[in-house]
């Protein structure tokens, strides 16, 4: 499909590294896959997103590759010894020619990892969207939210299986993430909303704490009682687990808002009843039965 030159591009990136953080090591492979809009709506917003092209490139991490990380991506020291320095390649990819004017944002699945390796100067103010965090919000019913789980769950028509393989290599993983991103955009999630969600901790779907472990199956956070949510936020703290703390605070706030709305509705109903007017239904309560007409069923002659 032709992509118009004046349309927006979101560059999906994926990184393979020697260690979890830049302070410990370097990158051994960088991959990207572009997602481009092919049209605009009536007010000029990009729409009709498609997965276009990309590639992967090995790079020199500047250190030895530990066996435990090599076991994940199967990239050896010999494969990267003659390659360019990872910082040079990654900066060039993010900046692009002329600071890549058509690239309006970047994206990654579990983007906190990619954010740690990307110097702010290379991004030029453009956000890195997190398809993992967005998928948690939009597809909470998915059996899991890992890159490959979502691929098989969504069962995308038109995806090239050869390009999606093997997992844990930079370009194939970026290619799969690009399909998630294009789908989310085409389902109506805006770049602005994705940016907000991506900058927050992950809103988890299930609670696996204490009595809510449910034999390892977890319990939807929406079913966790407010007292337990309060304990997580105010007593236990979980400051070292921001996703859990954020999710508990989200649902605790939602419970409080629901209770406030219910109290306001009850107060309104009391006023309506006092004035002989129909009341508003209260969630969780059976609607009041209509008065019975004692003459109902009489034969009218």
C-alpha cells in the first residue's frame, strides 16, 4: 500500500542488550519497523495506519556478552566484534535524516526498557509509546499481554510469519509490535492518550497478592475489596512495585468515586420522591416495581 509522503510515521523500536541497563553494558542489536498513516480525517489527524518497513542491525556493545543474555537472543561476541558502536547506530536511528521530520513518535513493547537506553537528545522531544501498557487498558480480556501472546491472540490477518520470527531478535520483535500499534491506532486510541498511559505505571489486569492469588490464576483488580486496596496504598506501600501501587490506587479512587456518585443519586432520589417524581435507578438495586392496578384483568364490557 502506498504511504503518502506527508503522512505521520511512528517508528517501533526493539533492542537486544548485554545487560538490563546502560550502566552495565551495551546493545548488541537494534531493530525498527515503521507504522504509517495513509490518510487524514476531516481535521487533519492521521488515520488508517499500516505496517510498512524496517530492518535490524547488529552493533558492538563495547563489552562481552554474558552467557545468560546470549541464551535469549543467541548473538555472540564474534557476530558483533566488527560492527559499529551501539550508541552511534541508535542515535542515528532515532534522529534519522533531518531529525526524521515525518516520525512523530516512537513505540516499543515494554518501552521502559527502550527509554532507559535512549538519550533524550536523540528523541528530540518525541515520546516513546508503550504498546504493553496501552494493551493492558484496551484489551484487558487478553490471556496475556506479552508481545508474542498478543500476536497469537489477535491472529492478525496479513502478518508475515517469516518476518515475525525468530522471537527475541530486534527486527522480528519490532515487526510484531508494529502490528499491535497499528491495530490499537485503528481501533481509535489516539497518540495523545497512548502518551499519557505510557508515562504512567502499568495498570495491571489481575491481582496476585495474598488471598487474591486464586491458586496462581489471580483475581481481577476490579473485584479486590476497597479495604485491601487501602492496605496496599496506605499501609504496605509497595513503593518498590509502582505498577501494583498505581493499580491499587486507581481502583481505590474508582471505588470512592462510585460511592460518591451513589450517595449523590440517593440524595437526588429522596428529593424526587418528596416531590412525587420518578426516581433515578441506583446501580446494584432492583428498580422499584410499578404500582399494581387493582382493576387489571377485569373484563371490560
